[in-house]
C-alpha cells in the first residue's frame, strides 16, 4: 500500500507555537489538538504544499522556514508520510 504524502508545520512566534483544535465534525481527528498541515497534491513539492496550506488554512506566508523531519504515520489503517 502506498503512503499518502502530507505536510505538517510548526509555527513559532516569539516563545509561542501555534496548534489547532479540529472541528468536532472533522473526519480527520475530530476534537484533537493538531499542528497545521494537509495533503500534498499530485506533482506538488512539499514546500509548495506547505505554502498553499498556510495560505488556505491561516491566510499567512512564512518569513523563514526549514525542513525538520520526514515521518511515516498510520491512522485508522491508512498509511501516510509526513514530509
């Protein structure tokens, strides 16, 4: 089974880190505290997905960024790769 590619990001402002509480109706982690992120679309580079997701979800563009890690992740029997 191929893993679905995802991006996730940590946003820092001074000594604060942004997290989000998922809507109770969300199929992907309802009510849980998560860091922002989303799926990488076909032929999209992870960095492009990060910028797109930040714009879509938060309406922002990062000033500085760097890759932290790449992780395999499984949820509800589905495999993902967080890039």
